[in-house]
C-alpha cells in the first residue's frame, strides 16, 4: 500500500467533466451502463481536483471505488452465487429440503427428487427479489451522483484554473447556490466542504491541506450517507422470500408436465395427506432462505474492493494505519466533527460496522477509512482499461472484468 503522492505532473493533463456531462450521464436509461459511466466520471473529477490539491485523495476518489463496487450489485455479479453457496452449506435448509422430499415421494418423478437440493436453491434465487436489491442500489448510485458530482463539476469549472487566491467572494457565491440546512434536504455540509476544498487549493502547507481535505471528505460523506439511508435500507430489506411464491416455483420445478399432469400430481399429494406437510416445509424453507439471502446481500454491500486486489470487509476493523500527516490532528473544526462521527478517537478499534443500515455505524467506518487512505496514490488509478472506457463512453457494456 503506497502512502506517497501520485505524479501530480501526470495528472495535470486531465480535463474535468462539466455539468452537462454529469446531466447526460444521469439521464442514461441503462442502469448498468450508467453506473459504469458514473464510476468513470468520478475518476475524472477525482484526478482533476487532485491536480489542484497536491495529489491527495478527495471524496470523488473514494466514490470511484464505491461506485465500482455498487456496479457489481447492480449487475448482480456474485450475489446469486453467494446465495446458492449459503443455502448449500446450511444444515437447516438441507433439513427442510429433506422433509419436503419425503413429503413429495410417489407424487414426483424419482429423477426430479434426486436433484431436489439444486432445484430448491434455484427456486430461492428466483424468488428472492435480487432485482429489487439491484434496483435500490442503482437508485442510490444515481441519487448521489446527480447531486454531488454535479457540484464537483460546477466547482472545477469555477475554480479549475487554480487561481483561487483569497477570493472569498467567489467561493461565497458558489456556496450560495447550495441549500442551507441539514441533510437530507439541506446542503450545509456541501457548502462547508467546498469551502475547505477551495482553501486546500490555495494553501502550500501540506499538513494544513491534508486536514482540510479530510474534513471536506467527511462532510460530504456525512451528507451522502444521510441521503442514501432510504436506498441502503431498501436494498437490505428487499430480499423477501414469500412462502407462497416459493411454493409455486417449487411445484413448477418438482411437478413437471402440462397443467393437467400437475393438477393430478397435486391431487395425489392431497389424497396421501402430504399437502400440508409440503406447505409447512416450504414455509420453514422460506424463513431460512430469507435470513440467508439477507446475509448474502449484507455481505455484498459491506465489501469494498480497492486497487491492487485489496478487499475491505466493512464488518471488520480497518486493517490500516493513519498516515504520518494525519496521525495527529489539529484543525478544531475537524476535531469537532470527528467527535460526532468517530466514537473511538485516534484508534481503529471498533471501526467494524455491525449494521450497515445504521448511519452512525457506517460513518464511523467511513471517516476512519478516509483518514487512513487519504494519501494513497493508487486510489487515483483508472478503474477501467482504455478499451473499457471507449466502450462505456459509447454506451456499450464493456468486455472483461469490471
């Protein structure tokens, strides 16, 4: 893990997106392509601001990798496989399936019963409403982008020439366009954050700049996470395995044949007195599946892939250290905000998030993550290859790993 500044000269050629670019991306109809374009746009914004602040990470820098991770959820990559793996390793699920198999004997072909466990896993994945998880993630991805990325584009258009000086009037006018008040509707934290970015562009004191950027990043993070609360809760609550829907899907798989044959086999189950047993087994299975699917979705949302193959498990304490410039903090406004969002001051113990739907829990982890990785140069690396960028900017889904 590198804690050195990136090559600022290399970054200086980057041209930042403008507001029209953000609006165009936000209007894209395909959530998969839109997410890829959002991720790439964050990368361009991140590098453009980094060239003007000594190559240090800003909020957009972290948004690149968060948006890239969200893309996996939107595309449902690995999520279905994670659900199947949890179902396969669950003894409670296996017991419910075995009960169902015993109840279905004589009414279901033997070759179907031999595949019962695989068919049950298939039915659960089909009825687990993973599409709702994907849709909630896509809504959150868009919601944050069309608000915050737009302001970064506007900021860089106004101050991208680097001639900030001590012009408080210009930054005041910029912030006047942002709504006063607290999030989710108010934009007080955005107003404050862009004032910090403006000051960070003007100062040559590395420690002062690092603390200003950290403060701005946390302020935007707090605004973002407050705004995202409904979408995060919706994604976690989406996996509702309805027992009746699951039962219908299971009968479709277990009772092959036309409608008449299926009706006769269901009648045989009733005559044998096993229809109630099948329903009870299905209800138990639905209850267990609901818990397992929620666990899979939570695990999916609480994972963050960083450059170099590093994978952060947000349910574990941060495996990092504070960089020297941020080991001891002095900015009074930064210290005051950390008292609000970081209950374990100057320590990474207890950063593990217990419940990702809990805003204070999330912010504790996020604030310390911003601090630990503030000076990582590799976070400014491109998230996609040149070939993938060409495809996604032309509205196509790129080939290769995303």
